[in-house]
C-alpha cells in the first residue's frame, strides 16, 4: 500500500471518528463549553515538481466554525471542532504567477492545557486535524478564474483529503480568546504524486473566539 493511500485512509477514519466525538459531546452538554471562532489563515504550500522551479508565496484566507471544549480535569480539556477553512498558496513557475485556494471542511481534535485564573488564562494545545475539500478556485497567469475539481487522478487539480498536526497557544481574557496555531499538513495533495509531485498545506491560523457555556 502506498503512503498516500494509507494517509487518505487514516484521514477518513479520523474524520469519521471526530464527527462521532462531536456528536457524542452533545450528550455531556452540561459540562461542555462552546467556542464560536473566526480568524485569518496565512497559508502556504510545500510544492514540488521534478525539473520545475517553483516559488511559493503566502496567501490570506479565512476560517470560521465551532470548537467544543470538553474538560478532563481543572487544567486539561479535549477540544474537537468543525471549521470551514480556506487554505492554499500563491506560487510562481519561472515568471508566471498562479494561485490555488482550496476550501476545506476541517475537523480538528486537540488537547488543551490551560494555566491561570478565571480572568486571564494562558493555554497551549496540540493535536491533529482531518479535512475534506468542498470547493475553491485557481487563478492562472492570464487572470482566468476556474473552480477547483477536488478528486484523485491526473484529470483533477488536487486530492480532496488532507490531514496533519496542530500546535498552538493563546490567551483567554474573561471569556474572549485570541490564539495562534500552526497546522502542518502531512497529506500529499498532488494528483501527480506517482511521478514525484508534492503539494502539502502549511497554515498559520490567527483566531478570535467567544465562549458560550453549555450549562
């Protein structure tokens, strides 16, 4: 089994498990905290193609959705979520400039350690995410705009499944949260991976969120 197929299978299982976890979290609503989150993605991609010189350039996207904070003890919580997130990259091949902007339904699952008082807490998180492409667009050097066709196979632009690791930190100031996260994509999204092509997401996510108690 090739590594790309294996990662896609793991991403599917992670995606389904996380959805079930989010559904199960509603059964413990009295203990759960809900965070509505919105923010910016400073996204880039690792892009390689044999024999081609490619320079990537950071692009700005957005993300928004919900996080579900499930306390495990006073300082540790499990935090699944569901987000709509725009990623991708601008890039140059020689002097020609392109842009690719896939949009994902993303399911993060993180462990969160918090330190501080009710008025001010600092927290650190780590975990992973699985995502499925639901849309997006490409822009070619002539400025032509086309919608992405997210499927596997040489006739499509990008593979739909993505999965990766997440680390981050933030501040909780009386229920208002600001955070920064780094998302390191492990999945090779290139449809020409068999011939050495590489496309992997790299995202710095800057977020603000507000807390709503499940009680």
